[in-house]
């Protein structure tokens, strides 16, 4: 994936709530912060989630200001990945604990080459992921204790994701670790792309009070009334 990495809006997994918020003009463009209005659907795809394979057809919204269209991606999914983020996260954890990718693959019932691909991509991106989630953790909780080094850059990155998730849980409300990671990376956790992760700290120094939870990532915050 190159410069054309799609800018998606991460939303919660409840399609009914997403639909309501989209129609009510509560969802904000990830590019320019204009409000989104309903704009058809993205192409249907099968995604392997923790509970099994599901057919999904994510909603699309069109920015009222800039005119661009954006896929509303549930935070159980990642951009251009056929497996849900919780499946991928389980593989990354097992791998960081020393399990070989063949064993991880057998454990999860996923093709070994697929697991190897996730583990390698995570390792390639480890420093960038560590830096992003560490910065996010500190932004969410300035009193956060320094994150200690682990056995490898990949493990360091996992540790930073966990620290940020804890900080987010303290500031807002707890949500599952890997759904948080999907939302906080704009769905691009494993994308090989130069497009930046959402950087909420650039918009202002204080995290909005009603960020996230029902409606996904930092670029999914509700527009002010
Ligand atoms: Zn826009």
C-alpha cells in the first residue's frame, strides 16, 4: 500500500449506532473535520473475527466540506486485512512470548504464511508503532510512568500499545486492547505506508471528553454541537 492508503474513519462495531450517528451528522471527516453524510457502502468483504468468519459491508460517508468519501471501518477490523484485529493481536502476543509462527498459526487456525506476514510487518513497523502509542499514552495520561524496555522492538511496541490502552481506559472507559489499537491507528496498524497515524494531540492539548468508545477512533470523535 503506497500513498493511496485509504483514509478510513474508525467506528464502533455496532452498525445500528454507526448508522444513527452518520444520519445525525455526528461523524467527522478524518481529513478535514467536516461532517460526514451517508454515501452508500464499501464493497463487501469476508473478515475472520475472533468468533469466526463474517461477511461485512462497511458504510461509507461523504464529507460535506471537502467532498471526499471515507469508509467507516468497524474497529474490529484493519484496513485491507482479511482477519480481525483481535485475531492478529493474539498472534502478535503469542509470537512476542516466543511461540514460532507455525505454532501460532496452528493455535489460531490461520495459514502459517499469514501469521509470518503479520509478525514480520509488526517487526518492521515496531519503532514507529512504539513511538506512536507511547506519545498517545503520555498525551492521555501525563502522569504515566515511563514504559520499560522489553526483550525486542516488537515487544516494546506491544508494551506501548498496552500502556496507551490503559491510559485511554482511565481517561474514558475501558475497551478491548486490540480494538483500541485499531481505532488509535486509523485502521493502519499493519499498513506498509507513509501515511501518518491519527495524531490527536495536534488538534489541541487536551483529549476530548467524549472521544471514542461507541464511535471509534480519535478521528471519529463527535462533532461539537
Ligand atoms: Zn473532509
